[in-house]
C-alpha cells in the first residue's frame, strides 16, 4: 500500500472508528488497512490511533494528522479534476442518498438531466427515508427534508417544503371541512408516523405555533400511502405540496384550514465539511439548487 492509499485508509478508520468497517468501505481486508496505518506510524514515528477491543480512536497527534490528510486528499482530487478539466466535465462515481417519495417524483428526473450534461459521470443513488450520516455511509450528498437541527454536516437549502392539510371533495361532502383546528379531533386524520395513539399536529397561524390533537384513522411512515388514502376519501392528510400539489391543482384534493398550515420544512443537500469540496459534488448541489429554487413547480397550485 503506497502512502496516499495508507492515508486514505487511515482517514476511513478515524471516521468509522473501526478497521473492519474502513476495510469494508474501501474493499480491503482488515489486516491490509491495519498494516497501512502501521506503516504510517513507522514513517511518522508517532502513534496515530488508540486501539481497544471495542473502538479505535485517534490520538492527539492522530487527530491533527487526520485533518491534514483530509485536506491533502481533497487537494489532490481537486488538482486532478482541474488538470483533466473535470471542473466542467466531472468523471468518476457520485454517490447520492435521498428520501423515497421526493427521490422518485423529482430527484430522479433531475439526476437524469444532470447526467446528460456530464456523460462521463457515474451515479450511485439510493432512496431511503432513514436519516443517514454521509461520512459513515460513504455518500457524497444526501438530500433530506427537515427542520434541521445542529449538525456537524454542511447543509445547503435547495427549496422550501410547504405542507398543507388536504382532503378529497368526497370526504368534505360527507364530513364537512373543519373551520377551526380544534375540530380536527372529530375528523378522520391521516398522519405521518408510527402509531395512531396520542397524536398532535403542529400548525401555524399568523406566525404563531398551534398544537392540536387529532384522531388518526391511518398512520404511515410513507407519504404515498397517506396520499392514496386521502384520494380515496379516507380522511384529512398532512402532506407536502411536492407530493399532493398536482392533486390539488387537478381538484382531486382540496386544502382545508388554509389559515392554519403546518410549519414549513426545507429540502436540503447535506455533505461532510471539507474545505476542498469535490467538483462533482459542488456541481450537483448547484444544479439542484437552480433546478428547484425558492419557488418550486410543485407549489404552483392554481
């Protein structure tokens, strides 16, 4: 293993806290990764990692070396990109992770267009509603819909994620439309979650948060399931416009309590902090931000 490969292996061990996991991500054996790190320690004359039976963690010297290795590896990649004109025509593999519904409805088409602009680029895209750590999973960009909390990751907002309460005309004809949030407890509600018990919706009114109890007829951790139930007249759904905007525009669903919408979320691109962001990653994020923007097509409800 040459020095650059050993440095790469070392950074993976630090990020994942395991020789075995680092080897799995790199396609190497655990012993090969361990040998590479030991060779670096011999060259440097310093111990880089503290090893226990459960975890591997960097020493003070190892942490400083880890940060420099990240910069060096990123600089080398950036230099190679510039030399081979990859700044404008990226090559290699771009790994992306995104939520199921949004990925299938909008991101898939966007990635296809992005690939058309860069024919030498290969893409590995996985869809999952589970939040992942892009460092641990070896992903370049993960797209997430959330009200972001503090994180060690870098986040760029790609678009707003507006949510509305909506029901089918058939449901409204049979049950009426609520005129006040307090009436939701008497309606059949379709809720994103894992249990039908003790649920509340967080709404807003004139900038103030309003928490109201609901009676959940159906709950699911997949928005498409809730959308289909709403279209079938089974209740009032709390869903993002990227999922049901076309249904509202076509008159298949109607917004209820328009003055009390759920709090808005954001659609973000998350990636690991790195001073030297790879060109392929930067180009993708710029492309998606321009593609969706502050006024995405799914919010055109009229």
